[in-house]
């Protein structure tokens, strides 16, 4: 089988790339190892539409997130994808506003829309269960039904002629004149696919795919670190505790945004995620119930009127981080590997948050790289 383009990985980013490329090109294959789209990071996250607040200036995360905040709402409106533009508060429990103002100024430089610093009285009018001194209000932050988004992107790609194949795993790659991809199906049969362009959007497995191409992933800084995150859900009686997403001020290196309070599309309230680097890159989705006290203590510093008994284990996600524990924040890798000898290879590695918000803009960038 021969294609012009093969995309590996049917998470939200791979689906967005397939949908975008299908507007301009023919003979495209999207291949996924699991039996359905979005089985890993794309379905195990907070489903937040971010505004573009925390990221370094001129980074891909900053540029794509600010643009993506607008384009994803427009896409949702066009295709009737459910979302809730509920807004978000980044809260400060101290009377010292220096860190909050630094975040505010950085966000404004990035082009984040409609931000405002609120005092204690202004916050109480919006959220009377918070015990904080000041906050940044981000009205353009929201939540999205990520499953409906992925379903729509898949339908758009298929309607435009993309072949989408599930339960097929890439096990080997060779590059002579074109890429030869060895694929194994769920019954163990192997066969080859040939393609001119190879797009690696394999999420948690993107560094392994990059290694198969012959690239030195350690030398290039592509090796991933898995970082696990837990979510607890509050009892339904607490569903009216907050009206917006509530985030603490994050750590300076932004390995995560702190244990925050989010809403879901069903009206529930969640706490999380935390950040726990795993010793090995295994898909460990086991839940540690003993974290309940840590989560309660963390959130109770800024929110009241709930007890530890209101917390119930919900789910676990895993982030594909390039950033090692203790390192400064790292940007997305979205790169045509021409300077490494592979002009028809595009790698997407380390696509963690805000990857969902950026997905449509990432797809446009990939199209431009081609």
C-alpha cells in the first residue's frame, strides 16, 4: 500500500493534522495502535481550553495557545461541539502580589485576551467559597467535550478521503527513497506501507517512533519522561461550590499548574492533577488513594466549604514530558527533520498541555512545514 502521507497516532493532535491535511492533499493514512481514537493523553486530561498565560515568550506553546484559544471556540461553534466558556481564576493566598503580577504581565505580552487582576472583594462577588487575597480573571478560559471534538475531527478527515485505521501498531521504519513502515495488526499479522511523508504524532510513544527512524533521541533531546497525574472528584452535593476553574499560582518551572479545581461538561467538580514523575515509561494508570489528604490540604489553602470525605478517586492521566524533573520548562518539538537528513519526516514530541487547546493550530503548522 502506498500513500503520500502517513500520520502515526490518533490523539486529538493526530486527528487535527489528518483533518487539516485532507483539505489540501490526497492519499493520507492515519494509523493508531489502539482500537479507538484518543485512548491515552487526549482522553485523560482536564479538557481545558487555555488562554495562553504561563508560557515563555516566543515559544510554540505561547504562540499556538493564544491562537488556539480563539480557533477552537470557532471550530466548536461551527460544528456544534459542546463547550463551557466558564472562565478561570488564578488565585493568590498571600498579600504579596509580585508573583501574580509577573504572571499577568507575561500573559499580556503573549497576547492573552481579557485578563484582569481582582481584589478580595471583587473575587467574593464571583466565588464566595474562596479564601484568597487577589486573583487573575481569565474570561476566555473554558472546558470542552474533547470526545466530541475528536469525533468531529475524525469525521471531517474521513469525509475528505483519509483512511483511518485502528488496532494497527508501527513496529519498524526504514527510509530509502520513501518511508517503508512495518505494521502489525491486532491478530499479529505484519505488512508494509510506503509513504513519501511521515508525520509522527504518537504522543506517549513519539520518542520511540523517532528512534525507529534512526534519529539519536538523546542527542536531540527527544527522550520522554512520563509524568502521572491523579484526579479526585467531589461529591455531587458540592457541584455548586465554584462557577469557574480555580488555579493556584504555579511553580516557577511549571512542571504542572498546581492541584487546581476544574469543572467537567457534566457539571461535576474535580481536583487535580498532581505531577508524579514515573521511574519508567510504562502506562501505569493505577490510582493511589493515599493522595486524598495531599489533595485536600492543597486545595483547602484557597477554597472552603468542603471536607476530605467529599473527595472520591476519579482517574489518572500521563503527560509525555520532554522536561525532566527539576528542569526548566521545555517547549513542544514540532519539527521537519530536514537538517537531520530526513526532509519528509515531521516529529511532534512532548505535546502535553496546552496541546488540546493548540491542536488546530498545530495542524496548520504541520501543513506549513510540508
